[in-house]
C-alpha cells in the first residue's frame, strides 16, 4: 500500500511544475485539531500527505493559502503519516520547509474566518476530522456559506466527514442525491480501524442520501458534483486539487 501511494504521489507531484493557469486565487485550507485515536491511547490528526501534495500543487498554480482549524494554533499531524514508508516528494518538501511548517503550527481559528475572503475551501483528511470537523458547527456553517455563494468546496479521504451536518437551502442534507467519494469501508477495514472510528464514513454519507462513489482501494479517485469535489483516499489528494483548479479556471473563463 505505501509503495503504491508513493508511486502515485510522485507521479502526480511532478505536475507541480506546470505553468500556473491563473494567479491570486485565495484558498482556505481547513484542517483538524483532533489528535486522539478514539480510546486506543494512540495519536491521530492530519494525514500530512493529504495536506502537502495539494498545498504545494495549488501554490504552484498561483494560489494564496490560509490554514484554519477548530482550535487554531498547531494542527496535529498523524504520527503514522510521518513513517518512512508513507513519505513522498511533497511530504519531504514540507519537512524541509520551515515557513510552511510554521503556518501549520499557527493555524487561524476557524470561527474567525469568513468565506468572503476566499475563492474556495479545501479540507485535507486524516482520521482527526471524524471526531471534530464532523460535528463542528463553524465548519458546517462555513461550508454552507461557500456553497451559498457559488464557491467550490473540496474534501479528501476522511475530510468528507465535515459534510455530515451541512444543510441545503431547503434544510435537507446538502449531499442528498449528490455524488460523493470518501474513505471506503474496505479501506477502513484494511487499516483495522473500523471499530475505532466514531462512525462509518461511507455509511454516514449514504444514510444522508449521498450517491456514494468509490474506485479501486488506494488508487486515485475523485468525483465532482456541481461545486463539490471529493476524493476517496490519500492517493486522491492531487486529483482533488487539480479538479479544484480546473473549477476555478472555468469560473474565470466564464466571467
């Protein structure tokens, strides 16, 4: 699995050096503040690959990125994502980049951000969002604000947990009837955390009426439904970022 993720990430990351198609887009990254893996006594948090690859890709495309979290300050990084077998070109770049490390250590308080200041929002995953972003009212209201103002939202792996309480204008779940991808039950079983996470992400999306989509486990897979872009797993982070840039470019072209 780790070798596959590395190959996929390295292949996609090479595209970072492509010329930017536009500049100056302001993108908000929302990351988890949660660092406890249930009652296991182990740590969790942000899966660093899902942050680093889209971050550097979007920066290469001219984006300006602000990072926010529910508690502000240091965003916890899942220690497992630091293991050698999960390192990629983008994660190595992050750990050699003090400026970006400082940004992740001084995230903005989520309750203080306003969608008016950004063109899009990107949620990296890791298991942390299953506990905090899934229930965070500020996060749900923020996503509703982006959607209500016709701005794209992008979420990858476990981050679609943040869609749990997001409502459409008619009061129904926003994801009802929409294509959504996220970390699959089969992938959760493979990492042996099915009984640790507070709920099944795939089942939650389906129970809220989503048209859940998945590709092959651990392979890049993402879907877009309107302004919502979602990816299945860590290997999908770049694909989600690419779709987000394409969406922003299409909006520019339409104006």
